[in-house]
C-alpha cells in the first residue's frame, strides 16, 4: 500500500467515526518572539506578513530547489509543505474539494500598525486543526528559523522564545516550548452539543469577513448565510483533519438558521489586498467588519459560533480574515 493510499484511507476512516459527544478539537497556541531589529507590521497586514514569512521559510526548509510546485510534485502525499500549506485531495476527496482548507489560522490583528523595537517581545496566536500528525513540530522549527530569514523582504528576523497553549478563556496556558524543548500540548476540546437557551447573540466581525450565499458575496450578515459558512468550515476541518464529518441534518439546521432574525447591524466593507510572493499578482483580502445582532432560538447554533471564534469563517482565514467574537444575553 502506498503512502497516498494510506493517507486516503485515514481520511475515509475519520468520516465514519461519530461515536461519543459531538466535539471539535484544535491546538490553540501562543508564539512569543524577541525582535532582532526594528519590525513594523503594516496596518491590516500583520497576519499576512507572518503567514508569508512562515510559508517561504517552510518551503525552503523542506522542499528541493528543483521542486515543480506542491500541486504537481510527485512527493506531495508525504511532503510536509504540501500537506500543510497547499493541501489538495489525494484521489477521491470525501469533502468534494479539490483544494482543501489549510489546517491552520494565524491570529495577529493586534499587531496591525505596530512597531516593535529591537529586543522587545511580541506574540501572535496560531490555531492548528490537524490533530493526527505532528504539525506543531514543523511550525515550531520553521518559526525558529525566522531568526535568520527575517519577516519578509527587508525586515529583521525574530527569535522564537516560547510557545504556550491558549485556554478556552483566551488566557495563556501551559508552556510547551521554552526555546529548547518542545512538549506535546493537549488539544482544546469544544462541545458542539446544544446547551444553554439563548435568544440574542451579537457577533462582532473583527477582521474582514467575506461570506457567500448561493454563490454570491453577501453585503449583509444574514444569519442563515453566516451559520451555513460556519457549519461548513467546521464540518470540512473536522472531516479532513479531526474526528470525522458532522453527523447532522444539514438541511434542517439550515432551515432553522434562516428563521433567526437580523435585528440590527453596523458593518462596513473594508478593502485589503495581498501580493503573492510566487506570482506577484494581487489578491483581494476584503470583507466586512463591524457587528450584527441576531434574535431567535439560538441554542443549537451557539456552540458552532463559539468554535468559529477559533476557526474563523469565510475566505482567507489562514491570513487572519473572518475572525469573530460573540456576546450572548
């Protein structure tokens, strides 16, 4: 049996594992660095700068200079870069996707527009959804190499000094890396079971969020569209990298979600873009930011919204887009 066949069988096995309480797991981590020179994070682009520097460093570390590209590389089934940065279906994909979502999210919006002086420390959060393979070791090693590579063209490097887990409260948890030794962190486990009765939820869109309904980008944050994209992202991440697909009545939940009323909203479209380091082309990273208030029987949807505060929702979540927070009453 080839490595590609074993990987495919592993994904298929996850699609049938639905025993026990419905949960979603991820590794929530806080990477702390010491700047080796003055570093400036452009407004709205901190996550993009970090993700770009990470990808470039990771590629140089694990890929041969002659590599034709992750999508056509003969070693893509075993290549860490292809699996983590440009994941594609190996044969028939149970998700129905040719290109899989990346199994990580960078959270660095608090660094937007910030200047870091030499020897000052800064941090960002990093969510990893691949819970079966040792992805953290790859990321930790790559981030540690940024000391020599730098955070992009003309930017000084930064030394990785520590990695901590992040608690469900958002507070810093146990240390899993002290600059020398890397420990195995415990995954953050979140229930998807319906719980408390909630009739009102405010969702804050902290970074640009692009949502699509019926194939079209929506200009208003209708709950039915928001929940559909949240549910589909959690389902796909869980199916490909976690415990298996969500055993849900998708149609029924979708119908009930469309009954939730959008009471008020104050959102505005924010245009952003990034330039590809490979092609030089510009790509839109825009979306709406602001907040929306919803009212209705929300108890079954609340667990998914809570998980979405960690996974993000919509397009370009790996670059920090689609970050939300929720408030209930």
